[in-house]
């Protein structure tokens, strides 16, 4: 089974969000299960700067994109039995930012076309092309329009995975001819909601569609979560399902994590206490080993639940608690949190930056981890927190619901504190329940913490599910 995994970001080469973690860990797990796996991504400036000297140049050719005929170089490396291909075009990818340019539609149209074009130049024909998010959503479309009738390509099947439905690749109608280079016939696969919607085309044309948790696959069929695509996803139920992500348990392992102040494991939990003490020192928090630390490692945006935090932040700070926040995002939340940090000096630490090392130290040092998302396709942070012995407080939605089972404080069953409605006071109630257990029933709190650390959040089970779908295709 040969799988080509197409993605716009992949750790350690380039990471802006959870997609990069999945693009690293899933192919690695698939390869472990015996599949022959390649990953293809753009050759961004950061990748060139940091990894350029480790890559081998293997081919170059031109990619036709409407009236354009554009250079494409292919670089390659092999890691963990996975082959990585990098699509090089300096005009499109040698830029400061990964996303957010005015011509993102054209940049990723080029990438999708280059992925398909590449196959005949490097003589590699996968059984499956697995495309992720809107940036890779034109692969099924181009396959249908330009490649499926070429003999060597004719057996390829396409899978499309939704990690983020909020970005769908919406462009104007002129994109059809001007960028995609396709005629009116193809409009039926693209025209949705008064514009060209690239994600829509992948949902219609890919052989299989998946998203990153079972609950989220149900939720997106409702308007509250579907961002306009709910009816379309409801209509393709026959080929659409959810597979819950895992985390890379080698990478996220308190026993091996080099960025921690002190490593620890279930057998020697002293390290976690040291992590707490040192973090309090480093972040200027009051030195109080008994005070509960609640943390958030998140993008500071409304749908991650920052609205709720904003609403009851002063109430939270009336509790006996220290709060540590790491992340960047909307300036309104950044400002609000900075102001609050000044007000609650010594008890609230706000770190407006993207810093994986600090994130690890915070997962390790905290007692509780707050993730009150409005919607969450899967979420990885809650699983990382549990692996580091930090009990999550989450809203019951998407992947959070599938990975964090509610705690019964009497029996110690469950994994975290949960609430249902997207409501700030329901969240506050969950925080209060967590604090009550933390201060009043240390034995049960510890029992849950230890059980979570033993839980296997690895990729093996999910990789098997992907393989079963690939086989079925
Ligand atoms: C996106 C989703 C997140 C998911 C990740 C990886 O970032 O928002 O919930 O865990 O993709 O699939």
C-alpha cells in the first residue's frame, strides 16, 4: 500500500498548528504498520533556512497552471521510514509567512497541481493521495480534470481530511479559468454559496472524506458547526467518517522531554513538583507549592473559548488559583490578558508567544489544563496535558468529548472535568469542581492523574483505522 500524504504544514519542518503534528505523527505510524508512506509539502523559506542542507535535490520540471508554465523543483529526505518531498518555487513559497497572502488561492492551486505533476517526473505512483484541509483540496479536482485518464495515474484514489472547516478556500468565479485553467463543466464541483469554494469541491470529488474525531463528524452536519457545509457533509455520509487523532507519544513524553526543568514518570513523580516550583520562579508567580496551577496553551481566539475566559476572568481570580496562559492570537484577547496580568501580578502569567519549550514546561508544571473550545475538531493539547499528568477541564465538544470522559468525583472514574453548554458560568462551575477535588480529595485527584498518564493516546489504533479505509478504497 503506497500512500502520498499531501499537507501544507508538517513538523518539525514547519508548524503553525495541530495539522503539523498530525502530518508528522500519522505518516510515521502508518509506516510502522507496514505502509509505504510519503509526505509532500511546500518548500517554504523557513524550511529552506533550517533544513535546506539536509535535503537532496531530485528533480525539476514545469507545472502548467492555466496560462502559466511554472518552474518546480523537488527536494527529498527520509526520516522514520517516511519519505518527505518538498515542492520548490521561490515566487510562491520563499516568503516570510506560510498563510495569509492575497494570492493564497493561486499558491496552493500551484502546490496541488505540482503534487500531481510530480508523480510522472519522479516515477512514483501512489495507491492513495491523502489531501488535508483547503490548501490541498484541489487535488481531487485536478486529478479528475487532468490526470485520471493517464494510464499510470488511473488507479489512484483520493482521500480528503478536514482539520479546519473555517477556512474553505473561497475565491471568485474568475479563478476557474484564470488559475485552475478549467472550463465551465467543472463549475458544478466548485460553485457553492455564491463563489468558488475549493473545500466543497474536495468533499464532492474525493473518494473518501474524514475528519479528526467521531463526535466532530456528527457535529459538522449541523449548521452550528458546519460553517455552511453542513448540508453537503450530511449528503456524503456514505463516504464520510471521523477518526480521532492521537499524539506522538515519543515526542510528548515527560520522561524524555528535554525542555522540562526535570523529567519525570509515574514511578518518579518528584520531577513534576520540581517543574511546578521552577515554573513559578521563572514566571514570577508566588512560590506556593500547594496552590493549584491551571494552564492554557492555545491560540487566543474566540472559538477556543477565550470569550468565556474573558467573561469570568475576575471570578476565576477570586479562587485560590494561579493561571498560566501561553499563546498568540487576536489583539483584543492579548490586550485584555496583558492588562489582567498586571492586575493579578504574581498569580496570573500571560505569555504572548508561540514557544513549544515553554508550552511543554507549562503542561508539566500545571495541575489543571483549561480548554473550553466552542468547537474542536480533535484537539491535541488535552491529550498532551493528560500524558503530563495534568487534568483537563474541557467543553464537551468534538474531539474533547471523545478523549476526555467526565470525572465522577466519588469513584474517581473519568479523565477530566467537563461542561456542556458554551456558557462562561458553566465553565466556572467545572473549574470549581476541579478545585474542590484538588484541595479536598487529593487521593482521588492523584488516582485520576496517574490513570491519565498510563492511558495510551498513541496513534496505533487510529493508524489502523486509516489503513482499513485505504484498503477499502
Ligand atoms: C486543527 C483543529 C484541531 C485538530 C488539529 C489536527 O488544528 O482545530 O482540533 O486537533 O487540526 O487535526
